[in-house]
């Protein structure tokens, strides 16, 4: 991932406990997977990441033994490590005991802050009022728990849970090999996004990310080149929309269905090479497909005019695009120009054209397919597997300067005593 995102954008390596018991077939069973976290702007990412909601078990630790009107609370240590002169004051408890910070520590806040906490009833001195000072933290005011890099299967699910979710949707005969539990994806979505944010999964697999994002009121984009796009993703997401998918996080989110999605398929490569290695337009493209593709490549909206054939798309109210596989002659160009209004402009994309057409009119640009496209993106490939040959160079990284050979030191006299690995043959 460093090769793709850059080491300076690395945030954390989260370890997910994916199993509930060791694999008895393995010498040492693999019980975890890694979730690598990268961020384009780490400072901004820190502001985006949300605390985790406390679990029911954590909430049960909050009590209200003194009937505090603020509700349940837990007490925490009121000391901090180190020595700070303005945090070394004396605290007198309601029962009259006096306390100073223990050796090597100081109070957590300066005295004025402590006095305010005391006046507001946010300090705790034990049931008898003479205990060591501790600060109250209220459940109602708690923002949650900071996430760390160890995610247990009790918190976010495991592979067996994920397989059960898939089987409930597709039966065991059509189960996906490596599904992820919806609770795991929910944890990631909860931490880093808000409602209506857009989530991208470039390897959609069985559709778990899209299903979870949909149930959590996020927008989503899923990409999948495998056949399970049709066998798993599409039927699964239909069940999410109509509300029949009640597995995974559905009950936790009170999901009853709703919304919708658009399904697109990847068109073939627009250009391919013939047997002479010349780039040509793929024959699978008909006239409309070619016109739509060229409009997209050139930044136009494909919207053919019903009455004017050369107005196939537009970028502004007066700027148009026209794509044709015919040879464009001067006569054809003149006819189009005569049909244009003075303030209109046109881009013509064609297989070939007369040289006289090149600069004939200031408001008409003529370009040849495929020359106008080569170099913009990669054509003629069906397999887009990642294959990074070398790591990109970070221009901000300091230049590496070798330290040079180590300094020579005097050779120590060898000991005559045998070492741990001495064989006695020497």
C-alpha cells in the first residue's frame, strides 16, 4: 500500500481478530487480518474520525451511587505523570482529610479548574467523603471511546458470522469464499464517515460494503469485474432495497428497505490494436456508443439533438461535439459551418479528414480518432490487476546519503574460553 498511497499518508495498521478458534489444520493457525489505514491529509483525518459508541458492557460500569442529577458516572484518577509547580496544591476533602499528589505525579488540573469542578459536584471522595480525590465522568456527557488497532471478533464479527450472512441470502451452494461481516464494515463506516458521505469499494466482492453503506444512509460506489457482480452483488443489493435483507446490521439500524441504485457495466476498450499494431476503434462500438464515449472523453454531455445531426453533445449552451466514422471532406465541413450560428463552436471527432479541413474555420476544430485519445489513458486491456514495478519517489523526502564505512577499531584479543557454539575441533 505504501507504493500506492505513500508512506507519509499511513495512519495505522488495524488487526482484526477474524476467527473464534485456531485452524487445527495449520501448524500455527492464522487468527487475524490486517486493515491498513491511509489518509491524504492526516491532520484533517484526525478531525474526521469519530469516537466509538460505548458497548452495553461499558455502559454498565457507570453508576449513580450519590443520586447525582447528571446521571450515571464513573470516577477516574485525578493525577497526571510528572511535576508541574502550579498543579502541586493541597486538596482538602469534605471530611477534612488533606491530600497532595503522590511522588512523581501532579494533579491533573490547576487549582482554579479543580475548585470549579468541586463546586459543580464533579469530584468524588468516596462514600465517606475522605477518599483520594477522583474526577467524575458522566455517561450522558461521554463522547464515546477512542478506537485502537485491536478489533476483536466480539466487537466486529468474524468470518463464520460473515459466511452465515451470505448463506442466509444465497444458500450454501452459492456462498462467497471470503466475505466480511457487516459489523466489521459498519465499524469502519462509523469511524470515518457521516450520513450522505460517498463510500467507494473498488473490489466489491459479495457486496458487503455497499449493503452496509446503504443501510447506514451513505452514498456508495462499488466496482467489481468478477462474475459475482451479477451472482452476488446485484441480487443482494436488491434485497437491501426491498427490505428482505434482515441479516447483518439490519436490526441494529432498524432497516426496513428503501432507496435504490444504478447498475452500469464496463464497456469494452474503445481502442484496440490490429495485427499490424495500429490503433483502431473496437468494432464492438456502434455509432451511438462511439459518440457517447467521445463526448465523455472530451468533457461533453452526450445529448443528441433530434433535429441537428451534428449536435451530439454539448459542454456549454453554444459548444458542441460531433463524432463520425466517415471521412470528413471540405464539402461536408462547409455544409456544417453554414448550418451553425456565428456564436456556436464545434469539435468534430472522425477517423480521417481532408487536410484542408484542419484550419478552415476558427469555430470548428477537427480531430482524428484514435490519435486524439492515445496517451490520455490505457486502452486495449481487459486485466487491470495491480502490478507496481517500483515505488514512486516522494519529492518531499530528504535525500538519502550513505553513512560510509564504519570507523576502524582496535581488534580485541580473542578469548580462549569456549563459546556456546564451540565444537572443540579448532
